[in-house]
C-alpha cells in the first residue's frame, strides 16, 4: 500500500452494520438467565461502550472476575449464534466505503468489539474486503469512551490525528475520538441518539447513504488533495 495521506477511522456497530439492538438483546437475555433483571431499555443506551464497561454498570460485577468473564463469554456466544446471522449493513455502507477507497482514503476499523466479532460482523455484512486494517478491543487497554482504540487505529494507519476523521454513531465514539484529537462525523442509523446527543460531531448524517448523497459537502471531500497540498507547502 502506498504511503497513507488521509484516512477514516470506522466504528462498525450501528455505523456500518445495524447491530446495536442485537448487542443489547444479547446482554439482556444473558443477564436475565443469570438472575439479573436488566431490561433491553436499560442496556440499549450503553451500547457503543466496550463490554468491559457495560457489564459493571449493569451488574456491579468486575468484568475480569470469574462471573464477569463467564457472562461476557456467554453474551458473545449468544450474539454469534442467534443474532450475527441476521445482521444487515446500514443503508449505503458498501457504496460509501467504495467511494472513500476511490478517493484514496485509508480505512481502518476502530471498534471496542472483540477481534472475532469484528471479523464475523464484517463478513456477514459483506464489508470485509473494503477496509485496509482493523483494530479491536484486543489492541486497546481501555474501551470507548476512553481513547485507546482510536490511538491504536492511528498507529495502525500510520496517520496523525489531523489527517483522519472518525465515523461513528454514539456519543462514546465522539468522546473517544476527541480525547485522541480526532474529529467525528456521526451517523444516526445506530438508533437511540438524537442529533443533539451527537452535537460534538463536526457533521451528522442519517446513514451512510445520506452521507454518500452529500459526499462533496462532507468534511471528507478533498481530504487527500488537501493533505497533498499541505505536503507540497
């Protein structure tokens, strides 16, 4: 691959793939089986954080405790077996990634999901051949909204914070990116969050298809050319 000049750090869940409800249902079902009364509506606004943060909030358990690890493993297994095969890409996700690639942008996944979930979700949505690299929870000490995964994605891409934009769907994406010095473009297709909730983003679109329709007006338009000009300057 040629030397990267500009790029996009990509969240997956709720941004490229319509999977946020599936994650919340998986958590709620597993916790109910374990004797915790945690309804879907309590879990749903936490999706976007890493599971290591969600589990303690919902149960008071340390995610690294034996019970915490068992519940996390059970949640992942349920998600893979019951929900993963049903997932669909967000409207326009494939076409938007292709447009970004054609523009010369380096595309790096930056998600708090585990590596095996990342691979499975991208394959299910047929997006796995459209990114240059992926960073996941195994590459970061702390999950979103801590900035670790954003910093890991920057290292993976070889780009500086000023050369990239984060594409996400939750306030946790916006906070994590901001703490790493990266601006965020937000999509609302992940559900739950209003445009006001996503007010820390530099732009908000309904979904990838909406962003693609307005691509020439987005912060990504001309990003590679701007970096080339800055380099020549």
